[in-house]
């Protein structure tokens, strides 16, 4: 296993509007643990399309992990040109910081957004180019990570494919564990 996709819910799907949210440090730690596990299993590249929410944050957290795991690389595969053009300024700044620190960046579709098929194409492409998936998924269908999980399950039915799907129950377990340590 050499390549893993990082994704997760968009901000509006779970009400995570920023780093001040009480769940933020727990979600960050859950992703960090999964990424470290993947690195220790030999993962070299993390792929991400840098959409707003947990996907962009997970890319940021992966960059932070490079201090301890310099062999880990981040590839940003953007779904189309100017995906960030309608984002708020703070999100655009975070996006630009992540892009600047990525080891590789390219576009899947070589044009601006036209139709929803570009997003479906992106999900299929990312899963096809990877050996595994790390995501937080609250179980609600037709949300951002749901599409990735479905594509990952299809690939898993054909060949070896690792799915690290964090659930709300797993996150609650982590919250309880971390609070007992304090």
C-alpha cells in the first residue's frame, strides 16, 4: 500500500465551521492517528482534492505530520480550475497555504466547473489511483464522504483496498479516551 485518499465531510454537512468548534481537536486527533497508522504500513502519498471542510483540514494535518514523518508526501488533485473562487477569504487563504506546501498539484478536469459529473469523475479517479481511503463519515447518504466510501467499496470488491472510515461512535470513543487522560 503506497497511496491513500484523505477526505471527509464539508463544513455545512456536520456544522464544523472552524477550529474553535469543540469537536475540532478530537477530529484532528482521529485523522492524525489514521494517517500515522497508514504511514507505518508503508503509505508514501496522501491524495486530496482540497475541498472545504475535513478534506482541506486533513491535508493541513498531513503537512503537520511531515515534521515527524518526512517520507510522507501530499498530492493535491483538484477537481477543476478555480474550485475556490466563491469561497470566503479565510477558506481561500487556508487553501492557498495547503497548495503551497503540497509535494504535487494538478487538475483532474482541465477546465472550470461545468456539471456535477466532474465531481463524480474526481471521486472515481481518486479511488482508482489509491490503495486506501481515510475519512470521517457520519453515515448520512449523499454527503461528500459517502460518495468516496461507495467508490472505495466497489474497488474493495474487486481487489485489496483499505477503508479507514471513522464513525461518530469511534469519535466518541476517542473523546472519552482523551478526556480520561486529562
